[in-house]
């Protein structure tokens, strides 16, 4: 119980939807700019549900995104 009280904000973050757009866009940029990059693929962990994650990944792969001015991107609904 003490842990939850001390870490209330961090625990609350686990209950919200988090999109990995900033991380993915920075990762893609780094991979594109580094010819010696050893990364070829990455893995999504579907904590928000498999169907939602698959839909998100499909939209990203199809390029159905809009870049944000402060970094990252938004997935467009189609």
C-alpha cells in the first residue's frame, strides 16, 4: 500500500493510453540516418489490446499518419 501511495502518479500513468509515436519516429529517424544501424525491426507490446495495437501498427505501416510539430505523429482515422 505504501508503494501505491508514494508512486500514485506513476501507477496512474499505467492506466492511461500511451502512444509510442515519439519513440517510433525518433527510432525510424535514427535507423534511416545510421548506415551501420543493426536494428531491422521492433516489437509492439499490445498492452492496450491486440486489435487496437494491430490497427495502430497497420495505419503506421500504410503511412496513414500526420507529423506533429513537437515531434512524433498522429495516426489518421480512415
